[in-house]
C-alpha cells in the first residue's frame, strides 16, 4: 500500500517495533483528529555477545586424518531479535484476537519488518492494512500519526 493513500481510522492499532523495543498504540480519536495512546510496551535487552553465548564453533572431521572443518557460529544477536519478533507476534495474536475487526499498521525497520511478517499468523497478517519500513520507536507518540497518516 502507498503511504500517501493511507489514513488512520478510530480504533486502529499501530505497532512500532525494532529489534529491542515494541510499542502497540491505539487511535482513540478519529480519522480527522487521531489521538494515539500507548497500550503495550515491550523491551528486550539482548545483552552483549559474551552474555548471549561464549562457546566456540563445533568441529567435524571430513573423513581423513588431517582434514577438519568447523560449523559456522550463529549470530546470537540475530537469534535474539528473531525471538523478540516471535514474542511481539504472539502478543499481537493474543491482544488483537479480542477485537471485532481490528486494523493494524506496522512501522518497523526493513529487517525487523521481515521478521515480524515471518512470525505473524494468517489471522494477524489479514489485519495489516499498512506497512511502513521506518523505525519510529523513538519518535514521540504525538508525532507518529503525522508521520504515518496522510489525509
């Protein structure tokens, strides 16, 4: 969907998420005067790499005495962000499942947006009316409506 064609409606939910923070807002106003209020805030402290894991990658023999290989070390920060995206998607499933016909706007950096899409259930995916590939988690709530809604 084009951003310029999108307009917030009363009761719309807006998810602002990055790899460490997610805020679910709800529009308590209407299309002409949106009034966003934070409903849920989630944070995830990934910690330093040393805190996430310190093991060296495993090794394996390639069949001869001198040939030896190693497994690639996973990116622990990527794994932590993916787990956070799964947690956010689960929260949306639980929270928006209580609404009659919710509309959801998702604003997130491109990589996190992809992670969220991968973890959204078909039900939550059907609620998404707009996706914005920008990090708005640190934007004051009062300014979010102006950035995502175009009359």
